[in-house]
C-alpha cells in the first residue's frame, strides 16, 4: 500500500513539473576569455539597483513567470518581437514612459532595470539594450525590442536572437555572458573645441566669422578662394602672385554665402560701386601698398554694403575686389604696413572684427 502511494506521489510531482512553464535559461559558468574583443553600439551599462516592485513572481494569462534570482550567467535564444509607435507614451513596468526611439527592451523574467546584449543570429549584428519593462507574452517570443533596436539589428518576425545578460557591479565593473568578446563603444556628445582666434604661426590673425549688414542667415563655403589669384579660379590656392604677407596658406573662415538664393546682379550694378571705390584708391595707389582684408562674401550687394559701412565707421577708403564669384571686402590702401596694422587693431578692438593685412593689387 505504501508503495502504491509512493508511485502516486511521484506521478503527481512529474505532472506538476510539466504544467509549470519554464521561461528562463541559465548558461554554464562563464569561462575565461582570451580571444579578440570588438566594439559594438548601444546603451552604456550603468549600475542601477533592481526595482523591488518588479522582483516578485507573477501570472499572466494563466502562466506563471518566475523572476531570475541570479542572472549572472543568463543567456537565452529564441524569437524576438518589437513594439513601436503604437506603444508611445505607455508606462513601463519601471514607471518610465516608453520611447520607441530608445534602446530598450521588455523581458518577462529578468530583474529590471538590467542590461543585455542582443545578437541577431541571422546577420551577426549586436546591440546592448536596457531592459525596463515586462513582456512579451506572445507564444514563442523571448524578448520585446523597441523599434529603434529592431531597426538597428535588422530584425524580421522570424529572426532568432540571442540574449546575454550583462551584470553591472556598484563600482561599474561589467561581467556576464554579454561581455564576452565585445565592449560597448563609448558615446560622446561633447561639442568640438572652439577654434583659436589668436595669431597664426606666421603672426597673422585668422578671421573666423564676418558680420552681414542685412542680418541674413549665412553658412560657410570654401575658404580657399581667399588665397586665390584674381585671374585664377577661386579654388586655386598657394599662388605666389597673391601678394599675401604672412597670411596662412588657407583661411579657416571668412568666406560666407547666404543660405537663401541671391537675386541676380547685373554686371553694370557690380561694376559701378567697384569703379567708385577704385577711384577713391586710385589717388593713393602709387604710394599705397597695403590693404586690410576683413572678409569675403558671395553676394556683391552685401559686400558693398559691408565695405561702405566699415569705411564710414573708421573713416578710411575701401573697395570690393571681385574674383571668381567671391567679393573680398578690403579697407585701404595704406602707404606702409604700420598704418594698415593700426586699422587692423582698431577693427579688433572697436568692431570685434578679425582681419589680416595683405599687399594691395
């Protein structure tokens, strides 16, 4: 009689084991790895304490899901699902708002928040994501990925993935299957360092930006035209006949062009103001040999307006030198370099305008 009850007990235990769904897989203990390490993209894992409210076993649709108590060696392989705009703004299990553009995932049994490496087994693409939600509860799916993750991994509905846990210690040390053979590329969003507005190695201040009287939005274009010969194409640089004294071979900025389409300017309209300013300089051309160049524009009209404004402000003659579709604003000429240098200092002090001295044509 006792033997019969013993067999009944064994059968009951086996039946209960069959009816309890298994939703987790544990990989064997991590072995030392000495192979190559490659950088992959994704979220940089950071230490975050597990949310106590998400560490309890739970039931969904009659199935029991048991939270992985020690995920240190957790790995899992299976199909993935994805969710996107239809879930935007929904609250995750952590109380965070779901963002389809975030590198996040939902998992039914891993403690959250946590980090995993997801590998598309069809193409080898890998990404580190942050698990911040529960799910999926679709038969045969092991993880639910945001649209951003699915797009980066190039997943389809029938793509198998491998999920490897990444353990983050309080001191930031990473371990676990998700760290084997890969490391997360550091993401840097720092702005580039500001350029040096001081003198160049040859002693000539380098202009970084030129004001535009009309207030129109501007964007930089090729600066090589500042060093081009008047009779050469604007792209030519390093011509020995340009007459630059101490100017660097290429000016980092100062050639500006309007972002909006420029109205057509007739040759007569350009020639008239250029001729007028040339006449002012003609009386001193025999004695003058230096000019101060404050910049260049792609618009003849704005170059004329800028030149006339500076000439009036500082009481000096000036001109606009046209070359290859670029109109250089120059003040002078001056009989010696010292006079030009004095104006250059005034421009920097009174108008915060960078400029450089060059030989008059």
